[in-house]
């Protein structure tokens, strides 16, 4: 069995192929859920900010002075 040099990363996985596929699927799923959660939190923060600071859409149009 070959051992790695200090600081060298091991390039082979100790997982079986089906376990590795499951791990990759789970990792992808986790990242997707995190992305959706971050978007929801960002939208909720925006709504709270707008409500607190009473923001409104501009009433002026292009070419107004």
C-alpha cells in the first residue's frame, strides 16, 4: 500500500463506486437546498428592510426634470 508524502493529497477515494455516486448526489442536493435557502433569506431581508424604511418605487419617469 502506497502512502502519501507529507502535504500530498490522496487522489483515490475509499468509497465504493455506488457510495461515491450517492455522496456526489447528496453533496449536489445540499448545495441546491443551500442556494434556495439563501435566496429566501435574502428576499425576506429585503421585505423587512423595505417595510422598516418605507421604501417606495420612484414616481418620476425618464425625461422628467
